[in-house]
């Protein structure tokens, strides 16, 4: 649905040139929710704005639904853009228009008959849960409600792709979740492909199927969200994951362990779905002269799957520990020996 190849974007200003994007390659399949995560200044907005040509790429190709966007001009570009909705961090609503009028605007521009507009806008407002606010002005709405208006407006053109530029970054956590649920709902109901950018891992984990990590204008890691959480490769990716899933042991636990004089390894165990670690730990303790001791554990939801993480101390003689690790690996528990020296 979206294919970006070798995309470069350089801004020219009096202070010099800024290379915001340096050879981006991305492929988003139809119906997918694809997230791009990165710190401020990484190039996220430049990237998403190059998809609908709000920014003109310096070089490279951007194909959306079979159309090479970089080659389109005039009416052809306007027609292609109609199928690509966009929502923003600060909503960008028309302050002097009512909720109804904000959603109707695009339909009026394309000369849709009045009765069709009324029907369609009312329907969209009920989908986003704002049927009772249609005569209100944006200043009378909360942030979450404003974003709902923006989503209804984006949907008015029967879009195929929705671009979200930090759409929940101005919202509190609870409202963020409600808006993310709405995006999920829309993705399922209308098969709309969503490309979103964010600096929050929570957004990625809650609704995305795939994720790419962007740093200094380049994609440094990309995979399904589950794979990235299970086995992150890049340090920046690891740091983003730490924001929701603590990997380090509390200082006090670590000190206590270091004082104890026994042969042991600290293991990080990751298990997906029903592949629970608990029975495996019981098994190795039964079969081998080893003592598993759970030090920390958590479980998180990644879209519709669960990911569990345990940090354990496995005590025993070196050969038995090695045999225990072998059993864990055979049971498909991702096992990593942590080094705390
Ligand atoms: N219009 C512009 N002119 C000059 N530099 C810009 C412009 N827009 C963005 N940049 C620069 O490009 C880089 C990437 O910016 P941006 O794409 O907005 O990153 P992000 O959205 O990840 O914060 C930054 O260094 C930013 O200062
Ligand atoms: Mg940005």
C-alpha cells in the first residue's frame, strides 16, 4: 500500500543544509498499522509528510496505492491526496466552524449534495462518538474530543491510508488509550492502512503490527512489534522498550546477590503467549540439582498477544546450570545470561 524507496530529504536554510532523511526504505502492507518511532529531531515528521507530499522529497520514490507520488502534480496530486487522510498532534481544526462543519468541509469542497453530506457527517460523528457535539465549537471540546473530530474529518473522503503525526502526544494517558482504541477500530472496520509516527513506545505496543526505529534520518531497526520487543538489536530500540518494560534489577536485589557466595547465573527469560516459563522452571528444578529463584517478572500486552519476562537466579554447579539453560532453550523460552559484574 505504501512503498518508500531510497528517500532523501534535505532542508536548505541560511544556516546551512539539514539532511533530515538519508535513504529511507519502508514497505507498509494494506490493512497494516505501521509505527515509526524515534526521538525528537530524528526525521519522523519529515518522513510522514513526504508520503502525501506535504514535503517534497529531495530524491527517492514514494508509491501509495500504486501511484508514484513524487511524479504527481496539480489535480492528479489533489486526487491522490484525497485518499490519504492525516491527523496531527495539535488537531488543526477550524476554530470558527462547528464540529459538523469541520467534518463537512472536505465534502463541500468536492461539491457533494447537501443531503449526502448531512447523512455522512452524522454517521462519522457517531462512529467517533461525538454525535451529541455536532453543534459545538472546537474551543468547547477536550483534546481527545478534538482529535475525534479530526479523525472524522480525515475519514470523510473514504480514505485508504491514514497518516498520524504524533496524534496522541498532546493527550493524557487515558485519552491516549481511547484514541488508540478508536484508531484500531477504524483500521478493522474500514481496512484503512495506518502509518503513524510517535516518540512513545506505548503507542507502538498497543496498536501497531510492525515498527521501524528512526535515528538521524535513517531506519536502524525494523520488524514486527513482537519480534522487536522479544529481541531488540539496537541500543536505541532497547532504550525505548525500557520505557515500558524494566529490564534492570533493583539495586537492592543486585547488592544482595553479589554478597551471596554461591555459584549462580542471572538469566533473563522471555516467553510469548501461552508458552509460560513457570512449568519449565519447575521441571529443571526437578530434573537437575539447580535452584531457580525468581527475582523480577512482568507481563505486557502487545496488541493481541502477551509477552512475559522473568529475571531469575539459577544456582547450582556450572554443568547443571548449563544443562538447565539448554532445557529452557529447547522449550522455546528465549534465554539470555545477564552479566552484572
Ligand atoms: N522546514 C525545515 N527547515 C529546516 N530544517 C528542518 C525543517 N523541518 C525539519 N527540519 C530539521 O530536520 C530534522 C528532522 O526534523 P523532523 O522531521 O521534524 O523530526 P521529528 O519529527 O522526528 O522531530 C531536524 O533536525 C529539524 O530541525
Ligand atoms: Mg515531529
